[in-house]
C-alpha cells in the first residue's frame, strides 16, 4: 500500500459518513488513488499555481499561507526522517 493510501485510510476512519462527502474527503480519495510516480508532478503543478498567484498579488494571504504550511510540512518530514536514522 502506498503512503497516500495509508494516510487516506487513517483519514477515512476519522471522518464520519457525512464528512466523507466533503471536498477534503474527496481529495483524500483522489490522493490515495494517485500513483506514487505522479505525486511529484502533482506537487509541481500545485507549487506553480501558488507561485503564480503570489507573483500576481504578493500580499495575498492565500499563497503565503500555502508556502508557510508547505515549509512546515517539509521541515517536519525532514525531522521525522532524521529521527528514524
């Protein structure tokens, strides 16, 4: 099972049946179905979309929050990987 598949399973357990119809749940399902070799392409497209949004409006909080959250996620992943060694 892929990492996104494991994450999707955990999220599905946490959500009740009504919440499963939410947009975030549908996206979790799509992430779980995405082949691992396609995740880099998806990340690149997402990053590029927010980068363009930031270039158009540097004070817009949406891309700033995205980059802040992305940076935090990367840092947490790096720390987690270091702790496993």
